[in-house]
C-alpha cells in the first residue's frame, strides 16, 4: 500500500474506485487500523460513485508513530494535567488535511467512526473548506456529559499502560471485548472474528500508540461550540445498543450541527456489522447528494 507525507509524518493509505469521482475519506477509530473499513464496505461506497480513501491514523497500523514520546499517564490526564500528551485530535485532523493535500484532493466527503468521527468533526471545524459533507458514526462531541461508556464496556477495553500482550492474549481479549461492545442484534461468527483480529495483529500491534491516541481524546476540548458553525450536509449514525459511546453522544452531535440528520440503528452496538452496511452506505450517499 502507498504512503503519503502529511503534517510531518507518513500515513499509510489505499484507495477504491475511480480518481475521477468525488473523494470520500474514511477515518477509523481508537487504536484501529484502516483495514477495519473492510474492502467490501469500501467497494460498496465506490459503487455509489465515490473515490474512497482509507488510511491509518498516526500511531496505528503502518503509519508513523510517535514512539519517541513516553506513554502518557492516563490518570494524570483524567485529573486535568495534559502535559504528557504529545498531540490532540486537532493534530490528527491536520494529518487528514495533509493527506488530502498529498493526494491533490481539494475537498472530500468525510466519514469517521468512533474516534474517527471525532477527528472528522475537528477536520470540518478547523478546515471547513476541505470537507464537502460529514458523516459521524458511533461518535460524540467531546462533552463529557454525553456519550458515556457503561462500566462493562470500560472494563473490556485494552489497558492504558501500553504494555504489550502475547498474540493469543490480544486475540482472546478482542473476542471478549466484541461480545461486550459489539452489536447484540448482529453478533459475528466467532471463528471469522478471530481470523480478522489475528490478521490485524499480524499487520501491526501498537499498544503504546493506542494509549497516546486515548490521551489525545481525553485532552481535547469539547467540540460542541465549533460544531454549531458547521455548514456542510451532516448525517450522524449511531447504534441504539452502543455501550462504549452511548447514543446520547450521537444525539448531541446531531443537535449541535445545524440541519443535520440522525440515523439510529436498532441492534447496532459499537461496531459496523455487515448487516447494517446498506443502511449506512445509503445514509452516506444520500447526505453527500445534499451538497449544493
């Protein structure tokens, strides 16, 4: 896969569809690699007339890491001391803008999931001319009173010390986590899930990068005031059974962006199961068609 220089780092990316079609940038979530945007989903978007670009965020997958920085103390960040946090979501939004520059794309439709939704929101706030339309999936505004995780979901998440686990332990942990935060209406086949997790681990495993990204989320400010100025067509997609980012986060996002649409999907948790792809692809395409 190709790499592009962006904002002082290098980002791994790939594309689907024709470069002559309108660009659509996919931004993935916390600790996740671009491969979580599965090729069949990307191809479904390309079939709707988009030039789809997916990429690894900094500190994830095969993009540049900031390993020269120590693992942030999450307890200190939660206590209000962000001094050990090496970057914020705004820096990750600048990465996305830099990738568009590197690919000679003046503006794109932008779709982000979970932390990727936060980055997409920050991108349209900080670089409004680069975003044609916005789709924020299973994300939130940064207002700590909304989008809160359940105790079970918090307990299921990876540790925040950055200490690596064995390959088998990583796979087992991810399977257990999927049972907690995944879509209760669309549970994955266990063996297929293990195979996908194993492939992701073998491509890249970066527990320290996960902690730095988590710290960036915690240290970044509430985006609600900025979202009120967003003027591009926006759709917010959220699972009704999301225990990691409660759907109040999606509702708050939709309430903050003028003229936005909200799609709540029954049976969907904090993942993007294949069964909901048609509804999500339709929502993205319908929202993009609202561009004047």
